[in-house]
């Protein structure tokens, strides 16, 4: 009987931990962040991005990362917070594309 009670308690704790993690999980945002960073790195490697452009794009990425961290701070990423992060990433994606194709090259 005692073992059954312990098992139920452990399973409850494990379920709670999984639920807590699911509420703050942002796999799409994290993947998109990684993809954008890769695009920036590619632009630097090919010379498509100048130092100034790279610095600006890196600041944008840092701002998104901070916003994501803030959204996760209370243990729940709300739909409004996810939408805000998505809008920020959309803007950053446009900036990356614009800067990579503007014809300026690193010196």
C-alpha cells in the first residue's frame, strides 16, 4: 500500500514537471532563432553583411532572446507573448534579408 502511494506521488510530480515545461516550451521560436543566427553567420562568412549590419542584426537577436526569457520568467508563455515573439522574429527576418541583399559587402 505504501509503495502504491509513493508511486502515485512520484508520477504526480513527474506529470506536474512535464506540464510546467510544456507551458514554457517554445520549440518553434527556438528553431527560428537558430535559423536566423545561421543566416547571419552565413552573411558574415560570405561578406554579404558589413560589420555595422552584423552588429545591428545581432542586437535584434539579443532583444528577441531577452523577450523570450522574460516571457518564460513566470512559468507560462501566453499566446500574446508568443505572438509578440513571432512578430519580432518576422521583423528580424526581414532585416536579415534586406541587409544580405542590399549590395553592400564587408571590406
